[in-house]
C-alpha cells in the first residue's frame, strides 16, 4: 500500500515520495546518495510480525540512511494476535523494548490514537546513529 501524500506535503522541496516497498527503497536511497538525509521516518505497514517495523527502522539506521542526529520516527504497529487492550499493549511494549535494545532512541511514546483501530498503536520518538 504505497499511500497517498497530501499535495501540501508532496510539494515540499524536502519531500521524496517513493511509492514502493521499503525493501526496494532502501538500496535506491543509498544509490541516490541520500545517506544521513532522512530526517523523518513514517511507517504504517501491516506486517505479519509487527516487530519487523522496528527491524526495518534499525536497518535503515545501520545503513546510514537516517539523519545521525535525532531522526524523528512514527511507527503504526498493527497487532494481529489477541483481542484485548492488555494483549495489544503488551505486544507493543515488547516491540518498543526491542527498539530500545537496538538503538540509541529517546522521547519514545506510545499512543492509541482516535483514528487507530483497536489493535493499532502509534509509536513516536527520536533515533540517533
């Protein structure tokens, strides 16, 4: 799902819109010399294992694609197992713990936004190289 960007965002000179799978976009970013230039990482992927969202963020950071100082990230995690708030919150907590273990992150907060479905949580924060 490549998603659509609002014209007000798409028309910003800093915006690079890449309607493709992330696995295809990462090498392309490297080829285009974008190392260290990604200052905002937004991911709303629906994955079988939601921890893969963190894996991909950490991989992009290790590749040097993210800005080395305080790249802001927004991850919408989609729980595919369970039916209760406690179950969803517990699963997301484990993914956030993995994020802390894998990178220098700070300001991390988890939200259940009004627009999120019952099993979705939005995690925001900053990551450093």
